C-alpha cells in the first residue's frame, strides 16, 4: 500500500472544485464559508492545512534548520546563511517566508475550526477534524514562538487587511498552544496512532499531540507535566524501529511504529521531499547538489562504540599540534601520482607521514568503530555510496584528491564542491539508479516527530526533576538500538550526576536526530546556542580542519529572529526584536 493518505491529499489538491484556500499564498483570504457545505469540501478544507506542511520552512525542507543547528553547514556563504555570519537583515526573504508560511497554516486552521461545525458531518468525524486543525494551529504557533518569542495571535478567520494585532507575550503564546493541544488530547475521537496499513495513516494522532505538548512543557520548564505526556505515548503502541538506524530513513521502512508524525511524500511534482537534492552529491539519483554538508567539528563529537570520546591524537599522535594543512596528509588516497604528490606537498601537507599503499586503510580506522549512527548519517572519507551516472548504478568512494569518471574507474564520488574535501550526508539520500526519482520529488517521507525524539525528551524531563537513574533507562533504549555502549556499562559511560547526564542527553539528541532539522530548536530552548554553534574557530571547514569560505559570527540578536520588515511596515502595532531595528 503506497501512501494512501498522501494520494488522497494529492487528489484533493488537484481537483478543480477546490477552494482558493488550497491555492492562496500568503494568508490573504478570509473565511471561505462556501468551502464547508458538503462533507467532501470539508475534507478538502482540512487537507489544505496538511498541504501547508509542504512549505519549505514548515516541514518539506528541514535542511535549513540543520544548517542553523550544530549538525550541518551551508556549503556556500549566501542567503539565509547570513544568520550565521551576522550578515543579514530583517528584510531577508528567509524571515518573511518563515513568518507567512506558518501564518498561512494558522489561517487555514482557523478557517476550518470556525466553519467545520457548519458542515454536514457526523459528530465523531467533526470532532476529529477539529482536533487535527487545532493541532496544526498549535504546531505553527509553536514554531513561531520558538524563534520570535512572542507573536500576534489570531484564533479566527481574519482578512489580510485586518492583520493589525500587536505581539502577545511569549508566555501567552505558549498558553494558546497548550490549550489547543489539550483539546486534541481530550478528544476521544482522535486515534492514539494509526496502523501502517490504515488508509488514514499520515493524519494527526493523539500521540503527536502529546509529543508536541510535552515539548512545550519542556520550554516552560514544567517537567512533571512533560514527563506525563511523554510516558503516555508509549501506551499508544509506539516503539523504536529495530531494523537498524540507517534503515529507518528509507522508503521501505517509513511507516514503522517509531514514526509519530511525518510529511508524506510521493514521486510527484510538489509532493516529494527536497532533502535528497540538498544533501545528495552529483552521483546520487537525480544528480543532487550537496548544498548542505555535515559540520566537521560536530562529526568529531561522535563517540567510539564503547562510549569513549573520539580524539584524533589517539590515531595520529601529534595531530592537534599540526596545522590543518599539515594534517591533510592523513586524508589522501593511496598511490598518488607524482603530480598529485607534488600538489599536496605544495599545499602544505606533511608528506613525510604519507603511506602510499596504506593511507586509506589507516584513515578508515577513525570511522569504522565509532557510533554506527555516524556512518549511517554521513559519508566519510573512503566509505562507499551506491550512486548512479544517470544510466547505471555504481559504487562510488569519497577519495581525495578527486580524479573523476562517473561511469568508470576509479568511481570517485563527485560533488558540487570538488575543490574542497567535505563530509557528505547519507541520510535521506536515495540509493542506486531510479529513473523515476527526480531530485525535487524524493518519495522518502520526512519524520517530524518520532519515538526516539520522545524518549530523549522524556529522559530530559526526568533528569531535570532529579530522577537521574530513571532517565538513564530511556537514554539507553536509544543507545542500545543505535549499537553503542549503554550508559553506566563501563568506565567511559559512567554517569556522575544530573549535570553530567544533562550534557549526555543533549549530545545524544544531536547524534540521534542529526540531519532532521530538529535540534536547532533544542539549542534555543536550552540556551546554549552560542556555545554549541558559535565557539571560537567555528564555521565551514574541510574534513581535516581547514576553514573555507566563512566562519561563524555571534550576535545576541540571533536568539530572537526579526519580525519581517515588510510586516512591521504593514502593521504599526508590531514591535521589532532587539538588534533588528534597522
């Protein structure tokens, strides 16, 4: 059964009788009362809210937020990357898109919440559709409040000319979100979860509402309430996928019981995901462009399987005292030509340490016995990738320096950044040759909330209440599935109190959720964004540590995004966040 709910959504959006509600962007229609006169039209109206997930900053392109978080960096210095280099203003289109796309979801939800009672629906179905609509209104306000810390609140259909409210406090917006989610959770007609073969799979569930409400409780530090919500989710039948971490993010396994809410994707224009395009290389199916690359500094945080911290000096004594150019020697391919050897030496590599027939194997040891999530998420040097030249599938290897040839030896992995040696994402990138996959329309579903996320949130809620021993149990569930040593299983993993576990939980979330665009919001919530992303020397780096193209530049204004300038000009009641006034 192939994504029945997604097919229904696609069909609804293509029907000629649909309301402008499904087409109009940005939020420029008031309530469309004629949308709700039949059951079919009411269904389409609610599906229009789901369609808003397909806006880039809402759910279909979470790579933005991986780039802003600790896991990734943009491979070029332009556009929204100015957030990281302090070279951006409130007039940038990224802020406007984020603002209007989430308010568009709110506008659609308000329309449904107001007008569904007028539709000829059974009491049970009306209640369920109202809960789905309230969930999405809460989701949109949650995302807005996380970055703006107080926004205007509209709870009924509003004409674009009447968007004149001022900002509510951050606390009030959280209350609005909690009220909507509580209504969802109390609705007996909202299922706890859908089985994978259910035609309604992909719709909002009580599990999703509990997970989102628990996250809000973490924001406002009501940890006991967060604990209760996260524990309730286990009783609904969600479990960790046991087929292997890397297999979790494939089309074949996208309906596993770990997925609580996901963006349903099809191989149809506008209904696939764009992650393969932004994460994949030129030899990935569809010829992708690796616009986002893994953060070199972050890759070095992945532990060994036994839980020991990784340190380059353990493999290459004196590594940390070498310059990045000198270290390049350890990352070079075997059997360099005379010309390549001379070029690497000229670039500053310490070629006295080069092994002509063992350089690759020596470096592979730095990755092979690490946390398995590392190589399941990231293509590391001298690891392989099943890609294509567009006509046939081949096994490619990430080697340096790059020599080329997509359809013949040596099958070097080709990228958009062949002048630089970067890590590459493996997660969400299609494998082999699939003539039906366009890089714009990958059919792999994108998880929005999954059970591993919930377990680690639960561990955090417990630990913040002093329940450290119990919290360790839930962290270990995630580590056991990943294939890495459990906490307290040896001297390397021994937990020495709540503060130590707090740091371990945060790292666990970064490793487990890497590439999914989720932990950026964690960094803001924890109040550690500056130290986790903007430490001295941070920025875009090649694998051997050499800075390239840009470094990060901190400014306190990054903790609260700017209200888009065009919105401030349109609505004089909006007060701009500090640091963004000009």
